[in-house]
């Protein structure tokens, strides 16, 4: 798939022993398709150079065969593309929409571990030591994010609804970035 790709979020996580994983999420324009790039590092070795959140890239990706294709490989070197508006994005306007899309994805790919969730007009908040997101209907879902990234998320929102991108695992959302008219704000950089 050849597209302009927006790097919409990235996260690093331990896998086992000295093995670490980096998940980088891309959003294709105009295809509106998400792509997941995986990188691994072992021991003291670092990850290969990656793509920073908010960067625009151009090039082709090859998706792994799947009933719900997300994981991809870079088919050719991705080149830097000029920044542009984020248009026609596949965002969910409520938590019910997110749940419906997740259920449909699980229906075709039951081993889906992370589901890309781009949620519009959602408000982060804290209650009794736990962080949540709430939509305009008052529905809420818990966050995986802890104080290191959750408090800056709440500060940026200032109690108002914002657009977020994260990984939904069926029970909790890990927010990776905030979408603003000016671009992407990575929670790693706050």
C-alpha cells in the first residue's frame, strides 16, 4: 500500500528477560488504514532508528496476511513528506463506536492484542487514584497510563474534550498521543 503516512504514536515495552519491543503506529492518507511496525531489541542493543510521532512519511508498506491486517513491513525506505492536514481520519465519536469497531475486529481476528483507537471528543480525568476517559454520553473506560503520562494528558486537556490515539486491549486504553489542529503531541514528550 503506497500512501502518505502519519506517525500517530509509538510505545516501547518489555517482552521477556532482556527483550524489548517497539510498536510504531502509522495512519495512511488517503487510505485511512492503520499500519503497525514492530521493532525488537535485545540486551544492551538499542532499537533501529525509528520514526518520531507526528512525522509525515511517504512510501509503500506490505501488510502481513491477516483477516484484520494491521502489522506491516516497510517495502521501501520511507521518505520524509511535507506536513499536511490530518483529514478523513477513522476516529470514533463515542466509546460505543469504539466498542462496536473492536467487536467487529475481534469477530474476524480473535487473537488481536492491540486495537488502534482514535477517539474524538473524549475527556481524561482521575478518580480515586485511577485514570479514565469519558465521552459526551458519560460512558467511561479505564486507562493503562499512570501518573507519568496521565497527569500531563489531563493538564493538556484542561478538563475539555480532546482527540486521542491509543491502543485498546479490550479492557484498558493506553493513550500514546494527542491530536491537535497543529499536529500530534506524543505523551512520551510531555
